[in-house]
């Protein structure tokens, strides 16, 4: 009798745990290759100029949740084709960041994500793409950040409060962590100290409120915790230029958000992705060793730079949308007819 009592309540407890922890958002088992559903991370839709989903999907990060694994397998079984996009550290390769799990492996069922069994092409932000996609898979230098103009950001030239703004989220400890590596707090800290102490600049550090800064005049640096998106954009609008100290970051959208707001950027020379946006009209590269040489030149030239004009001349929904469409047409013969192929806001 006791045995059945224990069995009954164990079953009830198990059912309750399943109810709590299983995502009951049903996987669409009726997925049609010509009727693609809306998806979320680590997938993303590719849409036409009218916002309708094109007949393929994109995978942009590793599969970790059971529901995502099932969805990916189901789509492949149904004949839905995928392209890959590097939107997460060094994906599709293991990352260099020892915090988290992405440095351990970057394979799906024993094969790399760029395997032709999974994808028909790959979008990337890398200087040397074959170091990351070492096959004959078709590749294209294109990132989600190329489509930053879908946010319809507009400059506000008469609201300047700061010389610079920088987004660098913090970790539990000041000298290590996921963000410490990817967003590169050491270079961020060094740049802020140099700009304030040696060039009398005033700025705002967003996301890193407590870790120490060696600043002679602390009134020249405002520090905030995490900001909501539009509050963050407002701080960027109030700045003359934006710092991008990131290291293992796959083309951070902050760069192109700054450019569309007509803000020059001072960018880490060793950034993984996003380097392609640097031009005489958009900003300069800098590193730990050449700050005192680069910064005076940068400050002297920023007023003559035209980053917004440059961005729309080379990137954005129209330029990058046509570029992506042509690439997809070259690798997918049955791509649904479209004028543009666009990443939606994500």
C-alpha cells in the first residue's frame, strides 16, 4: 500500500516539474518549406521588402535548448534550408572566452554547424572567413548590424551633453567574466582614463557602474547601470562620438547604431567583427599601445566625418538587402521572388 502511495505522489510531482520546466510552446510540426513560421533566437527569419518571410531560415548561434534542437531537426527533415550567420562570439567556431560553455565545443550531433548537411551558405563578419568556415561553403561578408537602419534612428545635433559614450556591461567581478572578455573592460577602462585625464573629455560609461576608474576629475565621467534600449540610444545621441572597445564581438549593432546617429566611432583595432565599418569618414582604430597617437588625430577630425552618410551609401536595408538577395539567389534556386532580403529587428 505504501508503495502505491509513493508511486502516486512521485508521478504527480514529476508531472508538476514537467509542467514548470518544459516549454509548452508547441513546435510547429506542420512546418511547410513555403510557409516559414516566425522564429526567435538562435534562429532568425529573412524577410522580403514587405516584411514577409522568405522560404528559408537562418541559424545564428549554437543550439542548447531541447525545443530548438527538435525544431532544427524537424525543419531539416521537412526540407527547409538554412543559412548560417555569425552573430555570437566566434560562432561557428568555439569562442576564446573561458567563461560560459561556448569555448568547449561548437558542433551539432558531431558535425560543425557549417556542415553542408545543415546550411547552404554562411554570412560572417570575419577578416579571414576560412579560419572560421574552413570549407567550400559559399560565404558573404554581411551581418545583422548592416540593417541597423530598420530602427529608424535619427540624429539630434543640438542635444550634446557628453564628448563620448561607451557601452560596456559589467560582471560580478571587475577583473574577469563573460563581458570582461567580449566587451573588453580593460581597453574600455584605459580609453576612458586617457580621454578624461589627458584630453579633458567628458563622457558616460553605460553598464559598468562600480569597477574602479583612475580619473583625476570624477565629475567628468557619468556612470550608469544597464539602460533600457531607447534610454541608451538617447545617451548616444547626446554624445559627440562613441567608443567601441569590444574584442570577441561578432559585429555589435552598437557600431551601426552610432553611425546612423551620425556619431564617429573609436574602435578596438582587434575587434572580431565590425571592423569593416571603419573608414576615413566613420572613425579610427585604436589599441592599448597607440592611444596617445591616435586620439589627438581622431579628435581633430571628428567634426569633418560623415558617418551617417557613409553608412547609407554602403549598408542599410536597401544596399545590404539587395546584396543579401543576390547571394541567396546564387545558392538557392527556388528562393521566393523578392526585391530585398532583409534581417528583421531582433
